[in-house]
């Protein structure tokens, strides 16, 4: 599954969606029981100053998905 999200500080957001990024992750992992690859594309790219925030956001995503057993 590939998700395009917007990096807002250290959080992923979906500005044009009627649901949150966290709700999407919960749906994919818990309701769909998805255990395959999950990729994320930062909409608009990442500028040099945003790399620390990007890494923190990826660590959050890893903490949420890394312990999921499907």
C-alpha cells in the first residue's frame, strides 16, 4: 500500500481527506489485517531543513507498524 501524506512538523497529515493519517493506518493494519509493504511518499517532497522532522515522522510510523503482527 502506498500513501501520499503531507509532513506537518513531525506528523503526517492528509489535508484533503475527511479522515486523519492515523485513521488510515488503523484501517489498513487492524481492519484490513494488512501485513504487506507500506510505503509513504511525502507530498511536495522534503527540503533540507525538514529532514529531522521527516525522520521523527518515520520513527513514529515504524513504532505504529513495527509491532503489528497482522
